[in-house]
């Protein structure tokens, strides 16, 4: 839907976890002032708002009349080269340096129309196993280790700063640590890119043949020519991600968000992804901690293991149900509808949370402890609600 650089997924993962650490501490302070239930409901509402906004994420519209000014966003970029020796040619570069093979499936039915119209005039693709991917298992393991080490160091630094009780200065130091973590994440994301080793090129005749097929737009890609006889000519397929309104139930909402928010502010998909990571980190760090805190108030101390086992079971079940609902909605409609479906589930949980009577729950839990311990009613001390 967004045609993101795969490296942004690493950045998103790091951003979510880096932001979640201080937000856990901050919402803990908020719970002390306004109560655990309030802090939990606020984090759930933030989650819901983020999901609604995420359903409106969309790429900015591609420049077609002045395609050269937007060349770096095109999937296939042909640049005119005039070497000192030999005939001039068009050199092919691809979005995120994934190569032709990284974008066009060798036998995928969805790309049949594109292959039929254009592939014969593109550089000869190589789908050999050796060149099919740039990432390796070893590189993936190193990335995971880096993430774990970085999060461990950041978490330790934040806990240490909080233990020093520096007040406002401590808050500033934690913000600085988070900023350092985000810079480190961006550097890692920048390194997680593939590189094309061979120069892919076509002749001017091939370029002319490609341009002659530009009227065929039943595909999901974009092509642009820079320099040479085809300078400035470009095409964008009808199902390219930048063509937001493709008949989906909420595509109009995504178009509205792009026209009135993303485009006026110049916020592209990468920045939208970063915003998502920041706010998901805020909600995730708070919701998890406050949910456990509130749950611990409502369970008998004598049956803690039993109830927290049930709590874990509910968490896994919710993850399974959420994934199932997302899969059904995305296959029936599209990913935007699927996101909104999850939002409905979160809002339903928020409503149920609002109906929880903490004082009554604490009283019942204390009564259960009294019965389990065989204590007299006068010996029970009811904990005040937070």
C-alpha cells in the first residue's frame, strides 16, 4: 500500500521499543496522579487514534508532468549516459536499489501485463538463486543482536537516570537518550539496503519501445526517463500505490488525508511510518504496563499465578483473534479496512475497561484472600483504589 523501503521496518521496530521505554515510566507517574484505570484508558484511546490515522496513510501523488523533479520515487529510473567511448545508453536504477528482479515476480500472475508490455525491452533479468536476494541469515542475526543490545543499553540508561531522581533534568536526560536511540536506529536503517552490482542498461531503441507502451497502465509500477531522446517521459500504473482511490471502501478517507494533511505538510510515507512508530511506542509502553498493574489490583494475592496464567492466555488469544480479523478483512476488502477493524476491537476493549469497578474488584479480591487464609473479616485491610 505504501511502497516503503524495507529498511524502514527496522527503524519502526527500534522506534517503537525506544519510545516505549520512557513512556512506561511517564504513564507510571500519570497513574500515580490520575489512577491506573485512567492511564490505561488513555493509552488505549491513543492506540485507537493511531490506528485510525494509519488507515489514512498514503504516498504523495507522483509528479508526472515534471517527472524529473520526482525521479527518486519512481520504481524504474532510466538515466541517459554518454560514455567517452561507445554508444550512449540508458542506465537502469530501481527504487531502493532492489533491481528489476526485486520488483517483478518471475511468474507472478499479477505482473503478467507488465512483463508482456515491457520486459522484452528491459535489461535481461536474472532470477538465479545466487542473486535473488541481498540479505542473509547471518546479517539478520546481527541486526537482531544489535537491536537487543541497543534496547538493553537504552533501558538500563533510563532506569539509572530515573533512580538518580534528578526531576526535570532527569526527564531531559531521558529525552536525550531516546534521541540518541532514534539516531542509531536511523543509521541502522540506512545501512540495511541492498546494492545492485551490475550496470543495467538499454539502448535508445529499447527506450523508445518502452515509451510506446506507456498507454498500457494495467500494472502497479512507475517508469521515468531522464535525459536523452525520451527525457521527462514517465508513466504510472493504475494500481500504483500513489493512485490511492482504487475502489476500496475507505480509499476516499485516505485521499482526504493525503490532500488535506500529508501533501500540504510534505509528509511522505517514510515520515508517516516514523510518526506511526512514535505513537505506537507511546501507547504500547503505557498499555502493557498499566494493564498488568490494574489486573494485579483485581486478583487475589493467594491466586496470583493462576490469574496471571489466565492473563497470558487472554493476551495470546487476543493476538490470534486480532491477526485472524485482520487477515479476513484485508483479504475481503483491503489493508485499510483491516486496520479499522482492529480499531473497533481496541475501542470495544476501552469501553469494557471503563465499566470495571476497581473498588469493588479490590474488595472481592481481598475477600477471596480472607477466605483462602481463614482470616476473620476484621483482619482484612482493603487497598484503596487508584
